[in-house]
């Protein structure tokens, strides 16, 4: 009996640890989650400078008047629009202030241009059966008359360069994508040249012997710096901590360029014929640019 109790006690002692272990609850071990990567965003604030290249669709809406200086009366007018198209290039500098997702800025740019175009105008000569033309007199001889000949005027205009000083208002549609509108002052130099050619038909009335056909010509050239306005919009994207690229549209209006030329052409009153022009110069620019910002994100 004693031997049987001892064996039973030994077996109980050997099995006890597993039984006790089965009754114990396993504690839950808590571990700290790894930090989540947070995008710090992009800050557009700071000074920047860059360069651009693009294409301009310039226009000159021009009116030419032929005026009799003796009576200061317009005799004929011609109107037309010609293109000032071509490649442009230049640079820009500016500063941005960002508050939350809104960006305000001030920018100045300067563009080389050198684009030019031309327009021709005509004051008609005498029609069939008449002596005088619209702008010049003809000649009457002994038995017949010699009709007045037309007057031609050729104008060439060149947009040498232009620049702007503009405000910018934008919104960061994404941390590194800026949509903006822009507008402000525009200025530029417009060079104009023109030439007049005609044939004066002269002679004493009733005398065919005194008839003369005299070719005459005159020309001029001038340059002026005009001030106007500009407005546009663009999208700019940052592709590095300090670099961004943009695509921008800009409308430029330089206002009206005007001038006049007193010619050796004899008008109907016997006084000189004056040619006057007025040109409204505008430009539509699409350009690509790169900017470097002088501060980090």
C-alpha cells in the first residue's frame, strides 16, 4: 500500500507542471508601431530666377490715312492686320509668399523678340475717263488729259523686345503643383519704317508741251517704347527641392503706335500729301520656363 502511494505521488509531481502551465494565461505583448512616413509638402515661398523660351503670335491692327495737307482732309484710308509671329526667349525673376495652399507672388520678365511684319496701302489713281485720282491730280493737255497715277505706301513694323511686371495669384492644387493667374504692366519697343512712292503728273492746263511725269519717293523710320498691360495663366510643377518647370500663356497689349510722313507727292489742293498711320500692337505668348528657387522646401 505504501509503495502504491509513493508511485502515485511521483506521477502526480511529474504531471503537475504541465497542468499548472495549462491553467496560466499567456500575457499579450504590446509593441510600438513603426512611424508612418509623412510628406512634409512643398513650400513655394522665396526668391527665384529662371529662363524661358516660347512662341509669340503678335498682331498689328493698322490704319493708314492719306491726307491733303492743304485742307487737312483725309482723302483715303486703308486698314488691315498683319502678323508679328516668331520665337521668343528671355528670363524672369520673382518672389513668392505661401500661406497654407495659397500663393501670392511678384514677377518681372524680359523677352527678346525681333519679330516683324508688313502692310501695303494704296491710294487709287484716276479711274477710266477721269483726270484726277483720289489723292492726286492728273494733267489736261491740248486735246486730251493724262490721268493721275496711284500712290503706294509700304509699312514694316518690328517688335524688338518686351517685358512685364506682374502679380501672381495661385493655389497649390498639390504640394508640388501650382496653378496661377497673373497680370500687370507690359512694356516694349516697336520699330516702324515706311516708304511712299508715286508719280506726279504736272503741266500747265491747255499745254501738252509742258507735261511732266516726275517719280517721287519718301521714307521714314522710328522706334518707340510703349507701355500697356498683360494678363495670363500657367501651371508650375516642382521636380526637385529647388527646381520647378512651368507652362504659361500670356497676352500682351502695348497700345497704339502712330506717326505721319509729309511726302513730295502733290495732293489735289496742290499742297503735299501726308500719310499717317496708327497701329494697335498685341501679342499672345505661349512659353516654357525653368526656375531655381533660392531656398529649400
